[in-house]
C-alpha cells in the first residue's frame, strides 16, 4: 500500500517536509560531531559520506541536472561532510519552500541506467528515510566500539 499524497494540501506537506528536513540536518550533525571526535570509526564516515552524496544526487535528479559530481560511495573528511550537510540542507529547504506541487512527477535515471518516475513527495520521503536507515547502522558501529552513540530519535529533536 502506498500513501496517497493527493489528499494532503501543499502547505501541510511543505510544513511537514521542512520539519523532517530540519530533523535530518540535526541528526546528521550529531553523528558527524561524534565521528569527528572518534576518528577510528572509519566505516561511519564512509556511511555519512554516502548519505550526503545521496542527498545531493537526489536533489540534482529533482532539478534535472547531471549527478556525476557526486560518486555515491566517495569518502569525505568529517569537516567536508559538515559543510556538505549544511549546503544540502539549504538546497533542500529552499526547494521545499519554493515548491507548489509535491504531487508532481520527477523523471530520473538511477545509477543502473533504469528510468523511473516518482512524485516529489515520495522522493523527499525516501531521502529522509535513507538517512535514518544509515544513521542507525552508524549507531551500531559506534556501539561496537563500546561507545554511546548520539541519541537520534525524532522525539528528542522535537523536545529541544
């Protein structure tokens, strides 16, 4: 079953996605600061690089621009990732703010060369969930190093 985004107003979706993107930014920063202070968790840096590359790639797909500048598994330094996170958040927040139709279709080609069509709402939801998925993996890596990962639950973000 898929969620019927057609039943939700644009303003409601805009507010929802702005809030989720703020959460995504907050969670990315918490993980990046932890990784910056604990350099031995190299796989975590690799996954954060993947998350942020994917955020840029999906943004470029939505904007119908070439994606070659962001290899999906390039590994960046944590200082670069902090800047990438800030830049990506600004781009997505501006896109969300300027969007008048989240139900509109986006045509794109995936990394395998297959053509697909998804609504902007589906893409934004995917990008947020993709980051959450990989941050959970990073938390497991942090625990494997006998460290306490940062608390990343959405509800903690809302309590700030």
